[in-house]
C-alpha cells in the first residue's frame, strides 16, 4: 500500500480514533446500486444500509465514474470511515485540488452513529490531509442552510461563510472556506 492510499487517520477523541479507508472501484460499484454484500466482498468491510441508499447511491456513482475518468482522483475521493474497525460513515474530498488549490470536503455519519463526535473527528482528519498536500491552499464545505449539525461542525474549525450556490441535487448551499497553511 502506498503512502497516498494508506488510511487517513484522526487522533483519538471522545469519538475514538478513526481511519478513512480508500475503496476500490468494485466496492463503489456495489454501493452505487445498494449491494451491501458486493461492497463487503470487494472491500472486506460491512457497510450500514444507510451508506448505500438514497442520496449515497448518487455519491458512490459519481465517485465511481470520476475515478474511471481520472484514476488519479481515487486517492482524494470518498472513503469509508471506520471507528474501531466498524464502518460508521463516509468522507473524503470531491476531487484533487483545483487550479486555485481548493479541495471540497464531503462527509456523513451513519444514522445510528450520529451525535457522538464523529463528524468533528472526520473533519479534523480531512483538514490534516489537506494541510499535508502542498498543492492545497483552501478547504471548502458546502452545507444546506437547515443542516444545523454540519454548520456547527464547520464553525468549530473556523471555516468562514463566503457565499452560497444552487446545487441541482441539494438545492441552496452555503459555502464555507478555510485557508490551509502549508504543513
């Protein structure tokens, strides 16, 4: 396993230490159609059902096609989040840094694992990963205005509201950014 495909980790917190594990395209292909058994066979991980239904199917489909079109994006995109070896969420970036050095985070915690500090631990790991990459200068999060939990999470890390956008799938999103100093 190369350093880039090694799990991204979070320091132990109240939520415990986390690992963000890169998934194969085969695992993403299974998740995008809701095939939990296929995802387990491809990854060796057991996924909670809500990480392979509804909106998440679309996330996995986008990342599957993205990594097919641009294999180098695989090290950046959505990963399985493990706590004590159990999949509790999904997180990563929407892709590698763009021309201005911006990466956008995406993260979610499985329904039964929310309100335990995992989102903050995940965001901390993503910020550390971004800071370790010299090409990254800005970390972005886009959040629905009614998602109070995510708004509180990004506020805890000092992300600043810089605008809004309309997303065809998610509707109105508030844009938050954080300058990323070189590691």
